[in-house]
C-alpha cells in the first residue's frame, strides 16, 4: 500500500504543470506569460540579452490538370498551375537570467516577441 501511495504521489508530481514553472515569491511564472507580467512577479533580472532572429517560411500549392478519363496527363502535356508564398519575419529574442542566491538554481527565461517560451535551469551561483 505504501508503494502504491508513493507511486501515485510521484506521478502526480511529475505531471503537474507548476513543476515546469518558476516561483517568484508567492507567484508562478509559466510559459506563455507576457514579459511585463514576469517583470511584475519576479522584478528586475540580473542580466538581459536580446537579439533579432530572421525566420522564413514557404508554402507552395500545385494543381495538375487531369485528362477526361480521370487519369493524370503525361508530364509533357500536363498543365501545372502553381502558387508560391514566401515570408520573412523578424522575431525579437530576449534572454533574462535570474540569480536567486546560493540555495537555488539560476534560471534562464527566453522570450519571443514578448512572450515567455522557455524556462531553463543554468546551475547554481559560483
């Protein structure tokens, strides 16, 4: 019975959402939070680095004409209608580091366009 209780407790602990959050005082910071909310909850970060990343995406749609029998035409006689779409976007990446002292791990918070996307442990203060 004790083993079952321990197993249930461990599973609940592993799959709880706050496990992947950062505790700042009495507040939790989670992925998806806005930069201003994180600042309000955790205060000034110990260091901030930012840079722009260029990301691109491309989509292409082709339409191939079929003959009257329902079969695809031979490539030499086929009419292909296509449309391409290509977009370049710039994304502002910010990395904030919080050092909560010798007893806790330092945390790296990564933001994309003002939204928190990742919380990472980066080791204890030396």
